[in-house]
């Protein structure tokens, strides 16, 4: 059985490991996003560039933005990764 002091030390170790993991995930997502932005900026084709921009939006905001719906009176529709939608406007 662990003493209180050992338990606190173990908990501190676990928290530090979790913190390090979160930092690595943030760094990886940042690298991915920088690559996506670089690819978007270097894409000469307007259609492909727009598709890349939509990928960036989805990565940053976690939703898929429906351009067509925002140009109508129905308002904007956002598609979440789970498939559910939310409507604005």
C-alpha cells in the first residue's frame, strides 16, 4: 500500500506525463495546420484552393461550413463531425 507521500508523488508524475502529452498533441496539430496553410497558399487552382480552405476551416473550427446555405434565406448550416447540424441566420 502506498503512503500518502508516495501517492502524491505518483499523482504529480501522472499529471506531468499528461501535460507533456497535451503539449505534443498541440505541437502536432500546429504542424499539421501550418502544412495545410502552406498548401492552401501555394495552390494555383481556385477550386482546389477553396477545397483546401474548407479543410482548414474544419480542422480549426471542428465543423464543416455550408457555403450555399449562407447565400440563401435559410441561414448558415454547420456540420459537426458527429453528423449533427446547427443553423444560424
